[in-house]
C-alpha cells in the first residue's frame, strides 16, 4: 500500500471582526464608537492543494495551534482554521454566549469570504461543549440571555456541515464540579481545610483506593462548595445592580480547584491514564497553581462557564440538536476528560442519524509524545470525512 501524500503547510494569520453594541466591556480588543469584536486565529493549508471543505478548531480560551493534531491534519491534506475567541488566553471574563457569537463570525467568514462550501467543526476538549452550543443555536436558537440575565443574540448563525468531537468533556462547569477541592472551609483563606476532604493531606484517613461511600461524600461536598460560591456570586451581582452605580462587575479568586480523586485513584472511572498525573501536571501542585482551573473569574463568567446549575454551555442539553454527521473520539488514556464523557455525549446526540464512535487506545489528552496515536486520530478523521464526501 503506497504511503499517503504529505504536504508542506502554508500558514496564514486570520483577523475577523464584527460590530457589537455593549455597555460593559470585559476584554481588550474593542475599537470604534459602538465597539467591534476583534478576533485572531490561523488558517493552515496544504501547499498546492485546494479544498472546498474547512476543518475548524475552536476552544473558548485557546487557539490550539501548538497541538500536534491540527498540523498533522494539514500535512494529510486538510484545510484547517484555528480560531481564537475574544477570550484567547484569558478565560477570567469568559462568557460562553459571547464565544458562541465569535464562533459564528468565523463560520460565516469561512463560507462567505473564503468560499468554502462545507465547514467541519472539531470540538476538542473545552471546544466540545462550545461547538455543541453553537451548532444547537444555529438550528434552534433558544437562548436569549446569559445566565447573569444580560441579553444576547444567538440567532442567524450558519450551521456547520459535520462535527468531530475529540477528547471533549461535557462542559467546563461539569469538569469543575468533579475537580474542585471540597476541603476548603474559608474562601478567603484556603489554608483552612477539612483534612478528611483533603485528598492530598496524609492525615486523611481515607486513602486510595477510595470506598464508594467516601467518593459519594466527596462528590456531594464538591457540589456544596460550588453552590456556595455561586450563591455568593449571585448575591454580589444583585447588590451591584441594586446600587445602580457605574460598578457593574467584580472579579473573584477561587482557590484549590484540581482535586479529582480520579487523578490518584485509577479504579475510579478506569481507563489507561497514568495515576498521579493530570493534563496540568502533578495534581497536588496544580490544585493551588495560579494557572488552575477557574482560578480567576468575573461574576458573569462564573455563572456562564463554571456554575453547573446555570451554564447554557452544557453539551448534553444541546446534543440532541446535532443533526449533521458526527464522529466522537475517545482517548482511552485521557488525563483531562473524565472517561464517561465522550460516550455520554454520543448517546445524547439523538438527532444525529449518522454517528460514529471510535476509541484511540492509550492516547492521552494531547497525544503528548504519542506520534502513533496522533497518526491514528488523523487517519480516523480523514477516513470518516472521505466516506461522507467531506474530504475532496
């Protein structure tokens, strides 16, 4: 069997902007009297190979241009867009509804300016719930305000033509619900903790492998902490609005947010992940790292992306509106996404009549130091697209 052709990559910076009227500006990147959203990304094309189809990768807070798979897809002959939202590398003020609007601007640009006939959306990691939210609004725009009650227009989007859900979780809020450290007793002083809920404290009488009763107790405590945090956010937001002054937003810090027992107990939702490791590095260190999950947030961002009771960006809720060909890839060694999430999303996508599930055995979240697993992912996506006339 001949070796597949390999292409050089032509890299092109992408700048997309659109008008948006807003009173509260939560990020840099606006210009003009009424405001313009300024978006930056990259379009990568295989040299000398035109295509009518574009693969679009978009994460709420990253462009993913340093990951191995997008470049490998281009070398295999695919046109790729690595789209950055207005919140690129800064998810502290991230409003998922605004990221959906940014998503829509790229899809429209791809079809109306670049002339692609088809856009296949790749939802990787946190991009999975964002992409699902977008496609759902493109076919059934039901959301008219953010969880904070601010109006938002999510109508008039151009739907994607195919959906690859790759190593994706169900929502940022769902992930935080299973990763936040429930041992914190004082949000202003994270050193005050309950040792029986601190999985990193040697004084904790509960050690891996954990009992089912302890895990249930631990999970319930995680939910209670998030709901306490959400109640505080809502109370403060209400207070600011009640004052009617110019102060409309606040920032908060949430300490210790990477304490999922799965990272140190491989018997919980077992897969091929390496115990004692996580996608952010050693979990105990990452638990208090400044780069930790949900560490910095505005009030509105907390409700939009981190509160599981309030977020609109829930993949399970929107999965039934996926009606285009769907490929779900699970990495069996995923050190970020909980093992059940890909299958749960696949099962929830009841509106998709053409859907495929594939497991890449042993692959970690980013295919780090795993070129053979990366190659399998590329082959799987290319073969799936070709069989559906999505790869020309």
